[in-house]
C-alpha cells in the first residue's frame, strides 16, 4: 500500500479513521481515478470544485474560503501516470502545507496571487488531454459523481459522525427555541450549535407559523414565532453533506397537522422501502406519486422535489418522472416528502439492502410508518 497520508483522523480525542484505513481509502480512490482517466483517454484531470477536492483527499483537505463559492484556494491534478499535485498561490501555501496538504503525498505547484497559472501548469505536467470539473477553455468537462456515489467504509465512518453531531445540534436548538424569537434567531441558534462542533451550515430554511404552510423553501425572513417552528438545514464537513428537518409546536398539535405528519412519514417510508440497488430515479418518483395518492393527497408530488441521493452534494440528483439515474450500494439518501405544513426528512445510508439512519433523534417523538412489513420511523413534532 502506498503512503498517501501520514496521520489518523481524530476528533476531540476520538479516532474516527485510522491512518491505515485512511491510506486504504486514498489508495483505492487514486487507483479508481487513474483507471477512469485511461478509460476516458485523458492524461489527467484538474479538480477545482470543493466536493471533488474533498473526495479525492478523503476529506483531509478543505480549500473553501468563500463559503458560497464552488471552488476554493487550491486545485488538484491527478494524472494517468499516477502523479498528484496541488496548485495554489504563494501566500496561501504556508497554511495549506501546515493544515491541509502537509500529511498527504501531493506535490505543490505555486504561483503569485496575481498570476494564476493553474491551467497552463496542469497541461504541461499532464502532457496530454486534460479533463476539468469546471468549464475551462481547451479542457474536457467531466463529472466525477459516478466515481464518488458509492461510499467507502471510511467515508461512512465520517458520515456517521457528521450525522450524529448535526442531529444533536438540531435537537439542542429545538430546546433553545421560545415564542417571540425570530426566524433569524432560529437560524443563528442552530448555526452556532454547528459551528461549535466545527461543522459548516450549508442550507438554512427556518420558518414559523403560517410560512411553514405557505412555502416549501422558506428561507428565514424575520417573522416571530407564535406557536409553530421549522428547523430545516443542511450541514457539511469533510466534503460530506447532511440534511435534516425537525419541528417544534407550543401547545397541543392540531389533529389535522398531526395527520399530515403521519402521511408524510408514510410517503417517506414508501421511498425508503423502494431505495434499493438498481432502482431508477423514475421508479422512485412513481413510488412517491403512488404513496401520496394512497394517503389522500394525490398530486402533492408536483409541489416540490422529493429528494434523492446525497453524499458530496446536498442532492446528487432528485427523483424525476423520466430520471434514468440508478441507486447503488453504500449510497446516502435524503428524501423530503411534505404535505401542507408537515414534512419528513433525514439522511440515511443504503448498506447491503438495509437502511441506516445517520440523523436519528431518539430523544424526540417518533412516528411509526411501515411498508411491506418493515418499520421506517420518522421524527415527530416536539410539543412544549
């Protein structure tokens, strides 16, 4: 085995991934990339998107500085001959060496901050046709999703940590919420809980009362909480993305709303039961459509996408009527069926035919839903 990385992944004194396991992951990814490059007849690939840099480095490298940007302060080159380089500016180089790339086997290529020479240098090092994950003149556009969709054991270990911590941060936020707080307050409380854990919030949908019923994507707009609050968020670490939605209600939950949560959970259960290797995007859309109709909400699948696989993107694809993408083993999913103020959303893992919840919150009320004799619980509303 090659020595790709010279450290273990340790968080707060706990080893998440051993050095040996991390090296095995990076070795397998390197071999997969080289094989793919040769099949594509490319001499190398230039990786600039944050998710691909994270994937290729096993989550060891974070090049993001501007949070919303798709790319960061460094790029990677992997060649068909097995060479590995990273490109960055001279001013960024010291920190990147000490805190990101220093334990890895990538060779640096540096240039002044005012003279970005990444593409020309990469072409020279590759010595032939070059692919790129961002549109670049003279380079072949590539999509690495097919290479990263099935998660390794070490990726799953990181994902479990992230799911658990994000779920804990969300539950903590629910208990901190009180009537009179604004949607911005809800966002700030949850974000602070994530930041304290070294986790980046990437989607923030926080709504209260009537806005939850009116909008599927209710970004915070400052309305003040009276009775009903929704915390709907995505988080990121090591390139991986987690999705979760939880609700809080002050006073008894209206019977009609409770029934909608039960129906949303049943649609979610139908989707989870159908999430099996080889299932297509179109088939999964059909499952959602039929499940809504069976619950008495025919056509509700038209009001918003129902979710799909996650991993290195909040959604790698979503289920559509003509979608041809297929489910693979060891793939993460976040379905998000919703019915007029109610919703079910967790991040799960399909692992050898079984569903594993990454964002389970057993301390909150649970809704029981089952399909074909298998139980698929969903989170209920926390009532205060």
